[in-house]
């Protein structure tokens, strides 16, 4: 085996004005005409937040809190996506209604009971997203009355999940303060921000 000779990199002193911390929670500011990819969470770079269909609702909620997300991908042991579960699915009226309809306690529900199954989902194609602007994504989310959109890519004959759009992430990058539980208000503020461009 060939031995490589690595040389150390040059080191420098901290600048006289100080060194500032990057804020990863405030990514690059965008406008309506910015490339859509600038507001997509790229799952080729950031690991997806996942959960199993059999996990409890409190486990799903805790997982969201720990990861700072409002959507988890529900995956089976074979790696296939079974659906998505959102904070609204966990904390809204859906669990109460499902439990009442089934005659069980809310505490007995599992993620699979409240998630949106993959066969009830639509996705965006990466090829289309690569040519789109932020305004297109906002219009798409609004038309679908959703706050998230999944992006897929075909690799070696398999459909792979490549990214996720989130209305709250787009709003943050547009410089809008987000009230995460008020989707209609978020969209109104996003639309006001992008119409000013």
C-alpha cells in the first residue's frame, strides 16, 4: 500500500475583529425569484428525520422536538417510505378522532394510525425543482394546501427521496417570522413578501 505524505495546513490567528458563529438556523436569505433549490432541505447532505410505523405518538413528538422538525418520514425496516407524520398529525384533533372511531385510548395509537400513507401523497421531481424558483414552490404548497412537499429523484431505476420543502423554512429564508401552527397566516405572509419582489 502506497504511503501518502500529508503536510499540515497553515494556521492563522483569529481576526482582530473577533470570530463570529454561523447561525445554521438562519440559512441564506432568498427572494421569490431565487432558485428553488436554495430553500430545499437536501437529503443528500442532511440525514432524513425518520420514525417507524409502530412507534408511539409521544415517541414521534419527542423525535420531532429533538431534531427541531415538524415532519418525520415513516420508514419500514426495508428502507421504504411508508408515509409522513407531521406535528399537526400528532397534536391536532386527528389522534382523538382516530381513537374514538376505533374505540381505543389515544395512548394506544401508533404512528401508522395517524400518518399520511405514501399512496395518498404526491411528490415533486428534482428535474422540475432544479428549473423552478422559490415563488413556484410557494404556489405549489398553497395549491396543495400543504406546508411540506417531498422531492424525488430517479437513481439507477429506483425512486429516491432527495429533498423536502417546508413553508416555515421558506418563510424564515424570506425573512418572515413564522407562527408554525398557523399555516394560513404563514402563507399570507409569504405571499405578501414575494409579491413585494
